[in-house]
C-alpha cells in the first residue's frame, strides 16, 4: 500500500504586532504555549521561537545593584551549605565515637 501524503499547509506570515501579542498572551495571559498555539491554530514551535526572540520584559531585567546582591547571596548560600555539611559530618563522627 502506498502511503498517503497529507497535503501541507501553505506557509503563513505574521506581522510583528501579532507575534508580540502572542508572546504577551503566553507571558501575561496565564496560558501555556500549547494552549495559545492550539487556540490560535499555530504550531508550538513557532510560538516558542517568537518567545525566544522577544525582548525581555522590564520586570525581568535585573539592575546592577540587584545583580551584585544576588551574587553576594549566592556566595553566602554556598558558604553556609559547606558549613552545614561540615557540622553534619562532625556530628556523625562524634555520635559514632560515643557509642
């Protein structure tokens, strides 16, 4: 049996405004990429591509002060984890010694 080939859909073009509206629907509309793509008869790949190319929102940009604080907090978090691990090992060592 010969395999039937599904007729391909004609390639569509979309305006930059339409793409921006789709990106906004995903970011602010509380809908997933799949839901938006299904509702607008688009491919998920196209919507994901538009999301990747879109400019970040103003809320997602981090100021240099926030970036510096984030680096400081990550370093402190790393140090505290190391201290916790050392104390856990010391506790296990002394618990073993006392039995």
